């Protein structure tokens, strides 16, 4: 656990030191669970958004984009159920006065059991070597089977209690498991209470006439209320999808994990409208498609897993998370939900406007069912950033810090260095920058020895360094160094663009989804 915490601390400090993420309003001591993206962070975020948008909107003939406003008519949230049911169960520790999400306390307890299982697996894999069969081991090793059963029983009970709104049983579960406050070790808990996560605000200048509004807690509702407008103006036929990215706001109870759980964050959501009865089939298809999107980034199959929900949200008939191995364990990265016709039907009811589709094949009107994919952009950022940060031992005994961000998403694609600051090398290096910058984010760097410049760019996540030396003036060649392998090649300046393209081209990366 301590090792995990150290890794996470390194991730946070590296994100600050290299201009990725800053605490919001830091000069005023910051704002809890609100963050700003700095010069590199803004680029990485933009690239992730584009990678998602291309895969969703550009490559699917039957998905179109939308950019709905953050402010929405307040009835939206009454209809969607958020006013009444968008709650988290909170519990306070009477001694430390710290507030927690009761379900997260229990899930963290289960996380510890799962870590024990992982430890057993690692030990056995070492012992059995190539002959190790993980599936068989998980099914037959008595200790592991017992751990798994214990974890499943706890989660099942938690799911049931939350579904029944039996908050007294959630407290009982915490007490039975002897869960202590992580800050103080105290087991002196208050009762569990529900807490609504929406932020309220007001629209209008006069106190008498101002309208109470909410900052949207998800982008999805902007899609639902525009469903018919988009369908009619785009002449889309079912099945079709609407995608959008944008800010969402939640007054999170527990917000202590950097950009994992923020109060202001960005979502990338897609609602796929389908014929009633076909939702299960589309749900499975989108689960598979979204996992392929993740795997196309090459961050390791072992770092992802599906988690099927025990407790379904008020709008869903099936739901799963894609979980990622963050520095603090496997946690939700993306949700795939079969939302039935809940949202459209509710908006129809509350607005009095028909939100139906006329199916020409069936010759009838119906309210479509919806399968949703919903991923947090900031959470995806954290997954990439934390997985990419490596400390490597080099052959000469030294170490290097390298940020192995998938090249397609790296904020800066190449850094160009003149070997020395004279003899016309800076001019040629600048010429190369001026040519490359039309296609890629590139930077010029002439400060310090070349070795230090390499280290700086490794830590910054830049996939290529290009060094201009005296030979470059004679034969128009440069050295190009690859971040991950540290290999260096002598290549013609005219070939540099092609080499970078080959590694950062979005098409090649996204095509891996078809493998
Ligand atoms: N429209 C469905 C929906 O909003 P959700 O599971 O509540 O579902 C979807 O959220 C995704 O949004 C999550 O998987 C997560 O990646 C991201 N997300 C949710 N709350 C977040 C928060 N407080 N901070 C950062 N990301 C968050």
C-alpha cells in the first residue's frame, strides 16, 4: 500500500513539475478537487478528446456530434431523476470529523481482499513458471476461492442495501467488517445519510425572479433533450448515436484522489438510440467496442477489466464499468449503460412533447431505447499519465524518468536541438522546427548539454528528439532519437517528417481497433 501511495505521489508531483496539472487557484491555497490543466496537460487532454471523437463520430457513419449548453432548464433534472435520486451515501467519523462515502469505504475494504488475491496469483505464477494456468488457479486454490467468495458476498450485500435504500444495513456492514476511519483508525461512525451531488446556481439578476438552476452533473441529458432535433435535422435512422464532450459538475463527498474524482470534470459521452428489444445486443457490442478503443493505445491488456454492476442506477437495465489499474488499484474508468427508454420517456412526460421515432420498417412510433458509453476525460488522462510514468535503470547504472505517453497522444511530438549554440546550427534547427510545426507540436531547445536535454524531453513525454550537428550542415542529415528505446538513427532531414508521422498518425493507432 505504501509503495502504491509513493507511486501516486510521484505522479502528482511530476504532473505539476512538467506543466501538466496544477491545483486550481493555487496562490490562494487551492480549491478542493478542482484542477487546472497546464501547457502540456491542455495538449494531452485535447489529444485524448480528439482520439475519442474520431473513433466515435468521424469513423461511424451513424453517430453525430453535439455541443449542448451546461445550463439546462431545471425541469430536466426533475425528469431525469437527479433531483430525487442523484445521491451518495455519506458517513462521518465522529472522532476525526472526516466525511466518507459509505459505499467507497466498503469497496476499499473489498479492494484489499482483491489485492490479497493478486498477491497469491503473483506468488503462484513465480512458483509454477510457464506451467502456470491463472484461470485454473483462481478456480481451485482454496485460499483464493475463499477470498473471492468473501469479496462477492460483501459487494452483493452492499448492492442490495443500496438498492433498497437500507442505509442502516450499510452502517451495520461497515461495523461488522470493522472498517476504521483511514485517517484516525477510529470506528466511531455516524448513521449513513443520503447527500445530493448537484451544484445549484441562479439565472437572472433580480432576487425575486431569478430561476434556480443546476450545473449539469452529466452531459447525457443535453443529448436526450435534443434527440428529436438532431434526428430530424440529420435524418438519422435508428440505430444511431449522438456524441458530445463537455464539463460536468458534482459536489463529490470524497474528493481526495487528484484528478480521479473532481468537482468540475469533463465527460465524453455517446447515447446510442436503438429499437426496443435490441438493447442487450447493442450493449454487448458497445462494451466490446469501447474495450478495443482502450486497448488500441497499447497500455497493456492486464490493466483493464470489466466490472458488471450489482446495483443498477435508477435508469439502467444493465451496466458495466471498464476498470483500469490506477496507482491506487483497479477503479472505474468508463461506464457502459443500457438506459432503457427511461430518459426519453421521462422528458416526454415532463415536457408534454413527443420524443418518439417513426420506424418506417415497422410502420410505427416508439420511444427508442438507449445504450450509453460514458468516460471521464480527466480519468482517462490520469490512466494514461500514471501508466506512462516510469523510472528506468540504464545500462550505465544511472536512472532516467520517462513519460511513455502513447506517441499519438503526446503533447509535443518532437524537440529539435542544435548540438551547440553557434556555427549556424541554431539556424538550421529553427528551420526544421518551422517546417515541422505546420503538422506537429514541436519545440526548439538549446539549453544545457544534449544529454540533459534528452532527459528533460523524456520526462516531458516527447517521443522524438532531433539533433542538428556540424555534419547536418554538410549532408543535410540529423540524429533522431526515440524516447522509448533511446535508439538513435542518422537520417536525412527530408525523411524526419515521415518518421514522426509513422509513429503519431491517429489513423494507424485507431486501426488497431479492427485487429
Ligand atoms: N451519463 C452517465 C454517467 O454520468 P457516471 O458513471 O456517473 O455515468 C461516467 O460517470 C464517467 O464519468 C465515469 O466512468 C468517470 O470516468 C467520470 N466521472 C464521474 N464522476 C467523476 C468525477 N467526480 N471526477 C472525474 N470523473 C468523473
